[in-house]
């Protein structure tokens, strides 16, 4: 391993979120309510070899966890080949994927065989009609079948992602609690985040994660210690019961203080923050194995410039049009 990857604020980076595509087949109200629209002139997504070189460089800098994201990563034709390449990279110990659950029931065994050992599955409601209203697709039973199939396939870590929206699904806390305890699952409530495409939706439906934390406290849930390499969630459990609930609250005080992750877009741009002003193109350094040392030096130099925090509190979402554009 080369020198560990540390920014100018002393934060160490162990976790890479790698987007495989910005295409998504859902129309979630908080992200792509009009559906995906291809932008003319966009270059192709990274090839398998480019991904292999990219992840190899990050692994040499101490990153050991990779999450495949999108858009919807299951729409990428080379998903299994990419997953196997990433999982087989020396130094990578955990390969995760975030998905909307599309065709998960039929593909879960293939995902496990390719080396994916953790899944986050988006489930924004446990009510079928509400799920369809939020996502644009009446597929809740299919998604839940996929979660069961993933467990049977031996995928060790399965979490549900639910975007928390005032007036839309904030009345489902008790239903979600019952579900995760019955099935011994982990759930992540995620605050609605303001992006350049959704300011009006954000104003109407943003709900602070602190409100859910207070409700969990009142129900006897207790905060758990942060695990190594964990994402940004503050995780709670109820003593003596199965299941966990985490809260991802980017508007909370000091949210960025424990940041341990970097992002690379489907076309090879390094994003130091989900809400940064721009991405920096790494693709020219992904064309041959002989460029590896230069790529590593470039990643380290850029990471050193990472800002101390996002600017969401000032209403500044940077250059992020919507979460599917970088991978959330």
C-alpha cells in the first residue's frame, strides 16, 4: 500500500462510491420525477479495464470498500464483469451495491457469485400504492422478493434505503420498525437533500433526521458505536430486538466531520463531495497500466484539497443536478 489517503483536515478515506451509469429506470419524485433524459454528446461510461485501473489505484491508497452506484447499476450491461474485477482487486475487502431492486430476484445469485457481499435496496414505502406513487413503478412485491432472494444467495449485508419525506412517508416509522425487526434487516432513513433540480420539492418535504431520532429515543432505541469503514448513518438498535435503523442527516451539525468516502462518476470524474462544484477528470490516466503511479499521485493531490464541509446550509448544492448524476 502507498501512503494512506488523507485530506487537509485529517480525514482518512477508505470508501469509494463508483457510479456505473447515470441511467435510471425509476422516476422517483425526489430525484428524477420526469424520468431519465439522456444528454447529447455524453461520452461512454468507463470500460471494465478503466474501472480495474481506477480501483487498483484507490486500493493502493488504502481504500478497501467499494460501492457500485448509479443511476441504477443493474442497467449496466457489464455489471457482473465489473463487479468481479473490483472484488478481485488486491486490497478490496468489501464490495457493495446500491440498487432500486430491479430484477434483483432473478439476479441475486449472480451478484453474489461476482463478489457483491452487501446490498442497499431502495424501499421508500411499504405500502404498494404509495411506493408506486413515489417511484413511478408498481413493483414493491418484486423488490421485496428480490431482498429475500439476496438473502438466500448468501449476500451477508442487506440494508433498505428510504428517503424521508414530510407529508409523504413520514407516517410509516412504526411499519418500518415492524418490518426490519420481523426480517432482521437494517434500514437507512435518508433526509431529502436539495439539488439543483428539486428546490421546490425540498422546501415542501424536507424532514430533519433529528425528528426521527427523537421518536426512536422515545421508543427505547439506542445509538450504536460507529463501525470501521461505515457510511454516514447514525445507527440505532432496540435492546433485545432484531433489526437496526440508521439516519443519514446531511443537514445535521458536523455531518462532514467523519467523511471517509470519495466518488467517481460513470465517466471517470472524481468528485470530492457529492455537492461540490465540479468533478475532476481522471479518465486520461486510466488508459494504460503504465500510468498507475501518475494516477495515484493525482488522486492523492486532489484529495488533499477536499473542502471541510458541503454548503447545503447556504442553499448551495454545487454542480449536482440530481442524485442519479453522481450516485448519491
